C-alpha cells in the first residue's frame, strides 16, 4: 500500500467534534469508521496536531509492540486531573516502568485466591439487604459490592471511624462522573473551574481533598504498623521496593489508590451490570451458564468458579459488546514512521479504538449479537480482543477485575432470581471517561433460588 499523508476525518470544527464525541462517543466513532475506515483523524482529545483512532489489528499490533522505539506512551491527560500526577496513568518512560514493576506483584493471579471467598461473602451480604419484590438497579448493586471489595481487598479497611468516613467519600467521588458538566470538563479543560463546593468541578475537588486527608492519614498510620502478614493490596504495595531498594512514597501510594478506585471499582461495577443485563435478555444463555456452574456443587471453590469456560466466554462477550473503556491509553509518535499506509510525523497522538475493534464483522460475525460461543470457537489475539488495553499500558488490575466480575456474576445467578424490570434497551452512556448502562439496568429481585 503506498504511503500517504494523514488519514481523513471530519472537517467539522474541532470544538464541535469534541462536543459530539463527549456527548455521543459511539455515534461519533461509528460514523467516522463508516466514512473513513480503520484509521481516521479524530481531534477530540487535547489539542495535538493530529489524533488518530485505530481499529485494525495490524495497526494495534504495531501500536502495542514493546520494542517499538518510534512510539512512546505519554501521560494520560484526561485522567491526570482525577488520579494525580503520580498515577501510573500519568507517568512515562523509566518512571512508568518503575511504577508498573511495583504495582504488578499484588495483582498476580496467585494472589487472587486469598480474595475469592471474601468477594463471594460480600456479594451474599449485600443480597441479604434485599427482599423479594424489591426493585434494584444492577449497577448500583454491583457498585455497592465492588466498593466493599475495594475497601477490604485494596485498602485493607474493615470497620472503624476511618472506614465509616472513607466509604461515603468514595461513593461521592465515583458518582461525580454522572454529572454531564464534569464529563465535558474532562474534554474542555477551560471548564475545570472551582467556583466553590456547589459547582460541579468545585464539588469534585472538595471531595478529592477530603479523600486525600483520610487516605494520607491511613497511609501514615500503616507505616507504623507491622503489615508483613496483611494480604490487602495497600500493605503489599507498601512492602514493595524498586531496583534501588526504594519504597513508594506516600504521594505515589495515594495516587495509585485513587487510580485503583476508579479503574477497579467504577469499571467492574459497570461490567457486572452489563453482564446481568445480557444474561436476563437471553434466558437460554443464562440457563446454560447456570447448568455449568451447577456441576461444581453447592459450595464451590472460588478458583474453580473462575476457571469455568462458559462463564469466561459470557464475561468476555459482555466486555466485547460493551467495553467499559472505548479507547486505549494514548501513544505518541516519537520518530517519523509509516503505519497502515500513512506517514506519521512526531507529535501525532494514537489511540487504539477498543469499541470499533470489538465490532468488526470480519472478527465477530453479527457483531451486535450477544453470542458467548464465539469465545469457545476461537482464540482471539490481544489485537482483536482488548477490553483492558494492550502492550506496556495494559491494565495492571485486569486479573482482579476479571476475578471479581466472574465471582459476583456467578454468585448472583446461582443463588438468586431476578427479572428485567424494563423492556427498554439499555444504551451505553458516558460516565467520565468510561461508559455505563444509561438506566443502570433495573431488575426485580424475585428471591433466592
């Protein structure tokens, strides 16, 4: 293919494209894909000379190549104001590699075994608060469970004044992203104005300051304790050392805890809600999954649950059809290069388009159909199925997220009966930088199985 200039894209003014993408991101991408193909110019994030969205596996493979010296991973500007400058989302080069090495050990799959039974117990504890006939939003239910997982598994908090103070703050912070003005401010930095605690951005910053006080105090107290035998992720992170023997600073720990809150709490809650939505729209699939889980007996080992092939296929198909993040974190061209027939100059920003890749009919026939069997019939490459991003920027909390998703869904459909309380289809709606079910998936709780 001959090399040409930058790919085409909409000729509409940049501000208008940003507004369209912010309010209706899936429509924006689908329209651009239909008009301009697998690579198109989408100047909707930042003010860079060119911003390209890529949805072809060949382009994604080049993007994610670990030995690619012509592409760098710059800070994620959309997340910087939310998670802080020291978050793994916002570091690059040697600092990013150091932070990733420090973060990875607590998320190794063997660590997950110690969290499994707790996740199941937290799910049952939340369900004990419901009565048959109650109407519940699946996303709110999942958010409550996921928040408890974050507090206990990640932060290592179980009760006490600090637990009671932090829990509502975390809810308030996460719920900030339901506000459309905050979503707009992420893409239009000029709107990031603190006009006092009653203004959207000012309110979010007030909650952030309160969270920082509580979590920083917890980190300082934890420094004085013997945490050698504690399994929570905060204690494990405090024990890690880099190649020079240096631990993470208090500021680094705080930013990473907030990153894990959003990356592990918000996203997992939406994934659980979407999975319950899909299963209750497709009774035959739900019945097939229940039959698979029934073979494990009444009190199965959590590790046995998460290894079930059809459960894995159901969760993967949900993440394909309704990816929580629709783009990978950004990359930037460092040296001139040719990609997919285009010549790219330094400064060009590149995003892998998760949503459009997952809807490619050449990879996923009838891509709008919920069909878990496709993940039993074929093994997809990391450039064809990428709900957690790819390459050196792949989500470090992927193992915990998948573990929690599978266990919560399996526990709910094995032990409890629900029915959809609305026949109106759910539509993905922006929630900060992620997408969530627009109505939260209303379910009628019918009782125990």
